[in-house]
C-alpha cells in the first residue's frame, strides 16, 4: 500500500516580538463605532486571560507572505533531504496574499505558490504550483489534497505551505487585533510503501456556509474616522459556539473511521486560535468518549508566545514539536496524533496521522 508521510518540516518565525504591553497606547472601539471607555490595561488583562496570548510575532517591514513561505519551504526541503526539482506539487495556503507593510491591499497575482517556486529556483515545469484559500484550515486542506495525489499514484513528493501576515489586515482599533500574528510553516509529504498503515490514516472536512459564512469577513474599521480600508472582522462569540459544536465531532469522526479510540491518540494538534476555545474543544472531544478528564499533555500549545497566524499555526506547531521547542510534548515513531482546524467559510477539517 502507498501511504503519505511527512518527510520533513520547516517554519519561519518573524524576529519582531510584540508583547501585550505594546498595546497599552492603543485606542479600541466597539463594532458600533463607540470608543471603549475602560482602562486599556484592563482590556489587555481580560484578553490575555481568555486567549492565553502574552506575545506574538510581526513580520519585518521588508518582507511579505511569500518571502516567509519561501524560507519555511527551504527548511522543510533541507530537513526532508528532497531534491527541489523532484517536487510534483507546491501548494500554498493563505487568505490575503502578499500584503505589503502599511497597506491592506490583497496581492495574489501571480499566485504565492508560483512566487515560492520562483524563489526556490525550480525549473521543472512538472512541479505544479497553486494556492489554496480556505480560511484557517487551508494548510490542513492542502495536506488532504496532497494525500489524494499521492494515494492515486500521481505524485511522490509534495510541498505544502501555510503562510500569513494577519497583522497587516487587522483593524488596530479592534480588540481582536491583539489575537493576530504572522508566520509560515511547511512540510514535504512523500509517498512510502508499507505493509502496515503509517502517515495519513484518515481525514474529514465540512463546510457550513448557509448559516455561518460571514462569521469571518472583511469590513470597515470600528473607528468611524477611518475611511476606505477593509479589515478582517470576526464574530467571536458565534465562532466559539460553532467551533465547539462541530470540531470535536469532526475529530471523533476521523478517529472512528479507522477504528481507533481516543486512548490511542498521543497528541491533538489543533489550530492555535484562542486558548479558551481550544481547551473547550478538546474537553468536548474527550467528553464525546465519556472521559471527563483529558490527559495532562494531550494538547500542545504555542499561542501564548506566537499568537494566531491562521494557516501557519498547524505546520509551525508540528515543526516546533519536532524540533523539541514545545515543553512536555514529543512525537515519536508509532505515535498517533490528530490535526484539526476551523475557520472562515465556515470550514472544519481533521486528520489522523501515525508517525513513521
């Protein structure tokens, strides 16, 4: 049987570290356009309690998303020991393209994948490069698509990247701007023949557009004096409710599909969106199995120091674990882990993976 395994990983974390204290000079508004008349330190403290975020990374002014994607890709290729010319596909997940510093203008022509291929200097015309905008679950959906290519025999090596600069499309007058960050993560997926299941074992995706399509959207600034600019807006409460209802079941469905129990899953790698929300999702997952107390180190987290960088959170999290940069978390041969994400659309996906 042909299976899809992660042959190598890499990530790029911007050097600019932005602590919560940097927002103490900010002025925040309600969605109604009314200035929030509360001490800014009180707002920041409550934000920190809910999200678990103490600091985040912002990309350097001279860089854009495809630059970060390229650097993460180089590390993944080096880690995998793969000749770049042997790549069959390059899939780049993102949502806003190469947004330059000081603007919110989306730039997606040419595709970021094409730009990454150019920056890598790949001359092989059979290395197909394309983008995947799918909200925060975009990188994981790219991995799922890559698995189909590999299982069909159409491809042997695929580079899947998640890269985003959310700091450049967040409204500085919206409290939610403190959630967002920048970064890129990449993996090389390769085909292996094995008599026992390994690598990607199962996956599932759902899209709930009818009732939830605009939980994340682009809209005007909360500051009524700011004109002619669109920023990322989020209905946080509704998103929390949606995620808690759909993500645990999506994960369970993927685990059940291959006849495993939750006790066989060593780690749950979930989109680093909001610590309180992620905790609630994983607790609900274990509750679906009748378990009231989940294992202590079942959910590795990086959001406290890296924030929410959308499609980049999962590949960065995986790479950080592999590099042993996440306390109390290891992934060793034979371990089962779950990847899961939720985001704009509304889209949810989950995947069970066995370390080779």
